[in-house]
């Protein structure tokens, strides 16, 4: 027998018994609508519960299965061990090895989720928040196609909830204010997601009024968080106060503001992930929040590069050009940082010139075909050593290190002899 929505919400812990009883007392509309309008439950959670209810009514099967991450990691470890053993003796095992690699990649995908799920949630939150405060809002998303671990998706979803609500309530002007400022009637929020090195970067910006430093200063004085003249406190220092628990510049309490809960939750989540949050504001033009956290695991496009006899991998999004050249002038030698038994002078032109997004230019020996692979965060011992930010297993089963060439550029400049 199919359960009703109230039973599902109680079982999943989305609402409590008091909230359900209160909603049932005004059962003139659908329960889900009442819970959203009375701010008794999150709209996203209601939508997920309704989907669950629809599946139970039709006898359908959910396409999602709860699996312990540790169990999947154990399976991956075993598969990789078998791959290594099979690769050591390739006689008559190549077809089996190929099937084993495909199986490993399928298991890897079970640990990951596309970032597009975050975009769908962000659009819904922006619509709900804009409706609540009476502001038309447009939200655009950039950076689709990236697939990262599910645990990170869950953490980021909560951060996005608070950041979007903050932008709608605090950042964007109402229609009258935007008209006076010469802006379009609808406020615009941009959510961007990307990777750089071994980090996941989320940016959320709006085209609103920007941060009022004086309002922060006055509120901080009132709360005893600051002392001294306004001129003694920089904008950056004042902006950091926005992440203080219980701090809010709102004069009235709404469903989204005035409670001092929001940005402090975002920063706490980022710190929990060994990441950081920064904020940049332009008065009259808007605010940009940037969250940067380590990538524990993700599926990335990488470019294999050979240094002597060894292969490494680089995030494809960080390479701007690769070409052959006979001139080492202005190039950093990867061989000088990853020494091998063979002397450097044995290397002969043409060299492989690899230019990175940050502007550094490197000399490698060979480039392989780009591949989409699962990249895992490096161990605490290896992380940062010679620019190592993670490890990946290529399609042919060999393991390579993911290198951040930007981290290495300062080291290479100090040790690389001048080119002749």
C-alpha cells in the first residue's frame, strides 16, 4: 500500500510531528504546498519526497541505490590489484584485462555524480527565494559536464542554498531599486563550477548593490565586534565579519535573513572540507563568492605527458597549447624536476612545448591521447611533493600522478639553468 506524503516526510526526517499536525489543520490545499508556503520544509526536499511517493504508487523501482562508500572503495582496490597482476603477465589475458578495466570504470562512476544536479537545485532555490521576497531572479549556470564524488555534491548543495538565498535577499535590489540604478528589472545570479589543479572551485556572483561596508561597520560596533574609527578597518576585514555566527545587517527577520544563519554555515562547511571561502564586492555592481576545496575524487579530462621514461598527467583544462619546437628558450624543463637515470643532455630536439593557463611554458618529451579518467586526491605524504595533487589510472591500466605545473613553476625557475 502506497504511503501518503506526510508519512514519507516523517520517516525521512524532513519534518517533525508538530509541523505535520500544523499543516494538517489547514488542509484546504495540498500538503506539499502548505509546507512550502508556511516555511515548514525545504522545497527541494518536498520535491524529492513527492518523487518517492509517485514511485511507490506505481510500483516503480527507484534508479538510485544506497551503497556504502567504503564498500565501493574496497571493491575498487581489489579490482585495481587484479589489474596490476594481470598487466604483469599479458600472455593470453588482454581481452580479460580490457573487461576488467571496463568493470573498474563502472564501479568508479557509482562514486560520482554530475554537477548538473547542483544546477537544478540552484534554479529551484532562486525561483522560490525570488517569489518569497518579490524579486524577479534569473540564474545562469556555467561549467556543466564535470563529475565529482557524491559526498562533495551533498556538501556543495547546502552551501549553494545559503549563497543563493543571501544573494536574492541581500544582494539584489528590488525592481524599483534596479530601475533607479539603470539595471534590468530581473536580478541576475551566475553560478560557475570548474576545476583548477587538484581543487574544485565554485563561484556565485550577482549583479546587485554590492556590500555596504558602512552598514557592516555600524552593526559590528553595535555587537561589540569592532572598535575604533571606520578608517582603521579595511573592506576585506569588514567582509570577513559576514561569516561570523549570528551576524546580520538585516533590520527584520524573514525566512532568509535577519537570523544570522547562512554565510557562517558556508564557511564552516568549506573548512570541514579543508577549503576556503573568499568574497569580492564592487559597490553598485554586485558580489562574488568563491569556494575552493580539494577534489577527493572526480572524473576529469587529463593529458598524459612523458618525462624521460616516466609518464605524468595534467588537467586538460589547464593547458592552452601543445606544439613541437627546437628552441628551449623560455621553457621550463620537466626533466630537471623529475630526474631519471638517463642524463638530460641525451634528450634531443624537437621538444614538446606545453603552455599552461597560468602562462608557464614547459619542455616535455611526448604527449599521449587525452583521456577522461577518475582522479583521486593524493595521500598526505605525496600531496604537494613535486606538484603532486592526485593519482589516476589510465584506460590501459597504468597508474600515473596528476601534476599541477603551476605549483612547480616557481621551483623550476629557481633550479633550471639558463637555456643556451
